[in-house]
C-alpha cells in the first residue's frame, strides 16, 4: 500500500496538525486596477472559490491587506509577508540588519532605516524624509522652497520656512556621524545628494 505525502506540509520533529494555510498575494492596487479588478474583488473571488471547494468553510477565513509606504521598493510579496509578520520574512529582515554591519552608510528606503558603520542611526521622521527625498532625486539640487512645498507633510508637524529646513538638515548631518558630507549644501540654491562610494541604497 502506498501513502501519498503532501509536498506542501513540512515534516517536523514534533507532532503537528495542519490547521490552515496562508496565501500571500503580491499585487498592488494600481496593478489590480490596470487589470480590471481590485484587491477587494480578488479577496471576494478567493472566498467564493473556497466556498465551492469546501462549502461552509469560508466563515473560517480571514483576509488582511498589507499596507506599505507609497513607492516602497522591493518585491510586492516580500513586503506583504513582512507587513503581515510572517516569521520567516521577519527572520530574513533580522539577518539583513546583521549584514548591514559593514563600514559605511546603508540607507534602507523600504524599512526607513539608516545604518552608520553597522549601527542604526537615530533619525527623526522629518530627518529621514529629508534624506529620502534627496536620495530619490540623486544628483539634483533641491531648493528649500521645494522641500517645504512637496515634502514637509510627510512626517506631520507645523508649517515651516527655509530656516527650519536648514535646522533639520544640520540635525540630519549630525545623525550621519562621520558621513555628513553625503548631504551637500549648494550655496544660495539648496541641497543635493550625490552618488557616494561609501553609501549603499536599498529598497529603490
């Protein structure tokens, strides 16, 4: 007599009992819309399919949409798994932090973290927003007015002026200990981030 083994159930050293499964779908709302559907419609269709396969079990399902910052880099499915606290995905993120222990600066746009010589930089939301905007416009000088009009709402807070931007730029540089020069001042114009050999940008 032969016994079929489900290839999707991993063997463990202790007795376990399969009680369900998680299906991670890597698709953003814009892609779904371009294909004539939506995330809610996809979820509804999957629930209907489950009802056809196993009548009455749709009530035992739970759907959760993974939210991420607009423009986050990386594969959709990886972002979904991390956002929904998949243990293996979180484990990989911890391993990634360990890998960032190299010399230099690592700017992780997806997770909104900066590492300086292996140590996490303590930047405020405003400071990271400034750095992120400059990095995304690498090689382009950004005026104070543009930073105020297009960026400053990213982390909330009161309205600001050019002098306030200057203060936050100084604080940002202070947080980039030993690598302050990656944010350049273009006198009379604004600020710029140029490609730098000691800077690794992730999540673009």
